C-alpha cells in the first residue's frame, strides 16, 4: 500500500512545483503589463494642467475636419495605413532593437529616456 502512495506523492509534489513556477511566470508577465500603465498614470493630471492647449488642439482638429473633410479623412486613412504597417513590421524589427539598444546604451553611457 505504501508503494502505491509514493508515486502519487511524487506526482503531487511535481504538480505543486509546476504550479508555483507558473504563478511566478504569470507574476512576471503581469509586471511587464503594468509598467506601461504606470508610465501613463500621470496622463490625467498632465491633461488637466494643459487643458487649454489640449482643447485648442482638439478645436483645430475639429475645424479641419469640418472645413476640409476630404483632406482630413485622407490623412486619417493614411495614418491608419501607416499604423497597420508599423504593427506588422514591429515583430520583425523588435528583436534587432533589443539587441542593438544595450550596445548603444553602453556606448552613450546611460539609458535612453
């Protein structure tokens, strides 16, 4: 009877260790996702500080949309196209950037910000 319980205990210990490793990996991934949110956390206060400038820019954009809808819509379509192209190219460009950026940082003497 003891021999039957031993494999189950070993399997259970293995599964517990595997769950702990997966929890750690999940925590690392969540921390990576939180970083951009923490960077833009002050966006609300920034907009409140510069609300006149923000509203002026929004007014100009709305005025252009009303006055010249064809040009504005064409620019929006071009912007969307560029965005799609950048999103498609990003997975192939990012590994190169991740390799080159530390080299540039070391040569420049500090991180880029």
